[in-house]
C-alpha cells in the first residue's frame, strides 16, 4: 500500500509538471460553447433557437460573433421558465428536448429559499463532466507539498445524500451528491466511505449514527461535505469514543474538501475538534454542475471550470441589472470571461451539458484573479439585504461573524438575518446559533461595528434609514430542528443566511412553537 501511495503521488506530480500550456480563458470558453451547441443543435431547444447558425459562427466567425448572436437569439432563463418550457417535458420522459437523448437522473434541489423542490436534469454527459472535474481536482493535490504519499492510501469519507434514489415514472431522483456517489468508478470503491450500504440510508440521523459506529474501523485521510454537517458528525464521533479530538479516531485526517457555504464562520468551532492543522480545499459543486474548485495552496479563490461542459456569462450585480428584491431586469448587461473585472460582483449565467441554456443559477461571485479565472462566492441574487440602500451581502455577513467569533472566542454554528420594518423605517434582526455563553447586546454591537467597517453603504444607512439592529442568540440545535421540520436535513441542504418574505413568518412561528414547548 505504501508503494501504491508513492506511485499515485509521483504520478500526480508528473501530471502537473508536464501539463500542456492552457489556452486563454476566452479560447477555452469558445471551444466549450462550440461543443455544447454542436451536441444540442438537433434537440427541440437547439432547433428552436437556431443552434446550427450559432455553431457556424463559433467555428468560422470572428472571435466574438458567436456570442453576439447567442445573446440575440437565446433568451435568459430562470428555473421556472427553463422547467416549464423544456425540462418538464424531459421529466415526463420525452427525448432530446434540451439535450440529446432521454434524461434518466434528476437532482432535487430547493436551494435555501424555495419551499418546493426543483428538478435539475443530470445527463450522462454531466455525470462524466463532474467525474472529470473531480479527478482534476484530486490531481491538484500534487501541488500541496505538505501532503505525504500515505494520504493516497487512506479512506475518502464523502458525506452526502442517499444513493438509494427515488424511482418515478422511468427516471431516478435525489440529491446530486447521492446521484454522483451512486456512480463512483469501480477503482475508487476501495477508498470510498461510508461504503455502499450506509450510503443508501435515507434517514439522515440514522446515517450519522451508523457512520459514527463505524468510524473507529476506518482510516480516513480525506473528508468531503458541507461544513455544518461534517462538524456535527465529528462532534458525534468524538463523544461516542470519549476522546478529545477527531484525530484521536482518525490520526491520518489531512484534508477537508468543503463547499456549499463559506467555511469561515465555521472555522473557529471546527478547529477546536482537531489535534493539528489540516488542509482545506474549497469546491463549487452545484446541482447544475461542477463550477469551480481551488487548484493550489493558499489560493484566494476557486478556478472556474472553463473547459468541461460549461459556458459562463456574467451579469454585473447592480441596480441597472437587478431590482431591490433581486429580480433580473428585462434586458440586463451580460459579459464573457474576457470582459470581467477583479473586485466586481457578478451574477452567474450558465449553459451546460445537462441542457441548461443562459440559465440564471442564482449565485453571485467576485473575481479575485482574472488571470487565473479565480472567483469567490459572495451570496445569492436574492440573499442580500438592501432595504434602504445598505447593500449588505452574504459575504459581508460571513466576514463579520468570522471576525467577531475570533474576538470573543466563540463558535457560531449557524446564523440568519431578516430585514424588517422599524416604525416608519427599517431594521435588521440577526438570529445567531451558538452553544457558547455570550452577551447578546455585546454581540450586536460587535457585529454592527464590523459591518460598518466592511461596507460603506451599510455605515451610511445606519446613520439614516437603518435604525435598529437586533440580535437573538439561540442554541445551534434550534437551527437544525427547523431544518428537520422542513425535511431539509443533511446532504446539500443549508440554512438560509437571509430570510425574506414567507420564510420570516415561518421561522418566527417555529420559534414561538419551540418556546411554547419549554
């Protein structure tokens, strides 16, 4: 086994050393676009929107001719318009609607703000693309000099949704993490944990219990999952084996590959569970595709996957393109990869090998390096607060919580913010989940001060229309109980950082009912 690990690491280093010089981001995206429209040109969507003409422009036209035609011929879609117009027919079993062939898998995704499940197609092409990007990410481990060759002999724990997918009218449906885990290549099976049997478990609490019981038998080196659930699992394992840290059970744990939400608010509490530092690697894997991943140590952001079944467009996230509620205007400005600027915030449009076309995924990003095409996720188009011009992003909120947690030496497990009225003006109500003792008034003042320093617009509005900031401290369990009450435990489910509209009332009613039980 030691020989196997050494061979794998040397092979990974060699792969990174001899990798051919990459094409420019624009050329990579033009090639990706050409492949997408070539594959889909005979589908219902492709014939409706003249993909033959687009393909001709991409192959023989000037560098940007194809994109000008694409913007003119194909409308922007949100989930509702894409599903009602096209994906619903695929769900009903029709072939070659938005992508060639019949779609056999659908990822169920509600994001963090919608009540009803969304059905996102996962085609064979997309499954292969996700596997390719996953392998490419593993290859980047060769750039981390602190990782020994023995890592490649250890177990990989992937904490995701059930691989026991629902079967309905000729297709399978479930969490994307469950779909991808059910299709793990045979050569990876020996390393994969929790293994086929436990991975099929649908009851999230029972799955965590089963993993906890087996944890002592595994030699885990690499953990993958959403931070909140990985932290919860590690705490259960530490308690079960009556030890101080997770390294007392898994001494060779070296890497945590995380995604879904910003890790920074969790870092303070997470690192209390470790005996020594580990390597953190961030990924951006959405139900719609594997969008980006961290490619080298100490990277500021994640590199967009420009050459593997995805074509990106970027909408400047400003008042010219979005309303105060985060709704897209009729004719927004859209940009290609060579037109973006560092430091500016954009909403993502993607076209994919699962048959999404000019699809508003709902996430906002910021470029930290245009040379490397590296981004950070800043939030959601509808998950920000701007009741009176404060323009408070999830990125601001995460950073404030991270800094205040460090100041006070507390672990904030979850938090959410609601924008509410205050007399004739406005207020923000923070709900902070921590099991550590903390004074709510002090916490409020520190969060408020940090946000003023992070966001000039927020600082201005705190002197004018944003008249009140309230903080309610709750046990972390309250947040998980609310998730459970909505059937959103585990997998890729995350607690919404911003509560809007009906979710505010639902959350407040839940808190009232919980208080009544006391």
